[in-house]
């Protein structure tokens, strides 16, 4: 009987643990679905909880200025600063409209005399929208004949040179293609919606034709610049890497519902020649970054995904934003309960690290490395000692337990950034780089073929790299597609450097 009672107690304990894990999972998913997506909001609440809920005392600041408010329609809002509108429209061409009175109305109502103009008064500024319009350009060329040779019986004729088109035997121009790319890859507007817009402008352009154009210009021109950017990227010593899923149709031997991946490789923040390189691959396995980074030596910033473990010749720096996120996810629904104390304390430790990093932002890499060793290394050593001690008493498989072991199992990779002042404590740069692709994916949902996915990756590379170099992507793509078809870059690969986004002529024409 005692053995039976002990079995019941153990079974009840197991069920209680399962209930606790399931409740934690329900709370987590509910928070993900309906709660705020900002980690900063959570940390603010945590700081109040960790200071024994003394929100008023801890938040008060006697020197804080009172907000200047005006009441409009029973709603309070901050007063706008003078000059805001002028700042918004300073780069837009201005025109002046002067409103006058008809000469017949320029009569004084008091005495009947004719009035004279004594001045003018500014009334308002407004922005007018001028709808886009299409123009058809018919190209002709002149033919020249040498009359002297003709008289001698040896006729000679020559035709004027004509710029090469970006797509042979089509209506596509560089400006049309640049606008198409801008719509799809910057604004995330899928081709079927663009089809309707072109029709509204009076031009029936099918999505199939637009797809063909994109594939052709990528195959003939753009991919050569993309490959050149890859060479430049692999010469840089510090990289950020991330990946996200994408659905690609017509992949050989795979279902259309299978997940493929878009990988992004980025230069570090502040790089002289920043590059954002996108690569489509049918999977997420470690063989893909291993192939891309073959022979590469330097520092890479990633999350803790095990697919990077097989990389050789690199120093891997893990992302503290991901680590903090793991503890934020471990917070219970009510952050004022005792169960919130450990994840909240972990977040406060990590927030101290981010605060120090913000203070070191403007230092040189050498100074930053020195200050990190003095100020951050002791903080991290104390955090990991606390983590090791705290993890022992946590329920296995709980989110908090996973967060602790996420830190403990990757300690060295989290410390690697201390070796070089160029390294970062976060991989947010790669996440931000891949965000435009994720936003676009919500609109166009899938790629129609592997060839289309590869072309999309290359075009995203050019668009996002242009942004990183301060260029207007549409101007940049238009310049390439107008100029490159006449270039002999296949015989002289060095000519491709003329189209890189940091080329002085490109910067002058495409900003």
C-alpha cells in the first residue's frame, strides 16, 4: 500500500508538471497572438516589478518638463513644432499660385475709386498629386552615305548608333523595368496588382510578361553585378547572417508546400562598402552557409541555430537580442507573480549590457574593445554564474529552463564579441535586412519557380544594397539597365566595378 501511495504521489507530481508546462505554453501563445510585440514594453514592466512595484517612486523625475498640450475635439495631443511642414516638403519642387481680383472688382466699396495692389499675403501650402502617365518612344536612326565613294563605284553607308534595349524584341525600357522592380521589391506589390495598375494607365501588361522581363534582365545583366557583390562581401571580415522561409513552386522532387529558405549575408554596421546579399536555397541545412562561406575567415554574427556549427575558419558571435527574447518569452502572464522574478532579473542583467553598449557606440573599435573588457566582461561573468546557479532548480522543458540552457550551452560564442571591437552584441542588423523580404512575402506569398526565387534573391540584393549605400534603388536599377546592355563586361569583367553602388559616378547619379 505504501508503494501504491508513493506511485500516486509521483503520478500527481508528473501531472502537475505537465499542467504547468501546458499553461505556460497557452499563456505564451496567447501573448504572441494578442499581446504587444515590443520587448521594450515588457522590460519596462519588469523593471517596475523588480523594484517592488514602486512605479511612481522609480519613474518620478523632478526635472521632467510638462508636455505642451492643446485640446482638440475632446482629445489631448502634443502641439506640433513650428517648421514641421516646411521640413516635410523641402525637397519637393514648389510653385506659386497668386490669387488676384478681377479688375472690375477692384473698386472701393466706400468711395468707388479704383484700388491699387499694396502687397500679398501667404495663406497655405498644399501638396498636389500628379498621376503617372506613359509615353511611347519610337526609336529611329539616320543613315549616312559617302557620296565620294559612291561616285568612285565603292559605295559606303553608315547608320547612327542606337542604345541596346534591356530586353530584346520587347516594349520594356529601363524606366519601365525600374518601376516594376520598385513596386514589387520595395513596396511589396505583387505582379497581379501591378497588372491592374498598368491597365488603368492604358497599357495591358500581363503578369506573365512582367515575370519574363524580370527573369531576362536578371539573367542577362543583374546577376553579374550580384556575383561581383558576393566577391566583395567575402573579402570583408565581419558578417551578419540570418534566414527565413519562403514557399517555392515547381522545385524538383519536392511538394509545393515544402519550406525553402532565403538566406541573407550582411556587412557589419559602419562598413565602408555595405552589402546585403540574399541567396535562395531549397533548405535550411548547414551545408548552405558552409558552401557560401567556403574559405572565409572572419567573424560571423548569427543566432544559435545548430546549422552553423559545422563552419570552419570563423569566430561565431551569438546574438544577445535572441537571448533576451528567450527570457522575455519565459515571463508568465502576470509579471508581478513570484514566478516572474528569475526571467525578469535575467532581462535586467541583459538590459545593463545593452545600456553599456549604447554608451560605447561612438568609440573606436580599439577603445570599444578596451571598455568592454573593463565594464562588460565582469557583468557577463556574474550573469553566467547566476544563470548556472538558477538553472538547477527549474522545471525541465519549461521556457525558463530552455532560456537558461540556451545561455549555458553557448557561453563561449556569447563571449567571442569581446575579442574584437568591430563585433556587435546583436544580430538585429541581419533581421532588419531581411524584413523587407518578409513584408513582401506576405503580399506575393510564394515564388513561382526556383529560377524565379533565385532572380528575386538577386534583385533584393541590389535593392537593399543600394539602400545601405544611400542610393535610391529605382534610380540605381534604371541606371544599370540603361547603361549595362552596351557594356563589354563579359570580355572585360573589371567593367562591372562601374556598376557597384559605391562607384563615384553611380553615387552622383543615383542618390
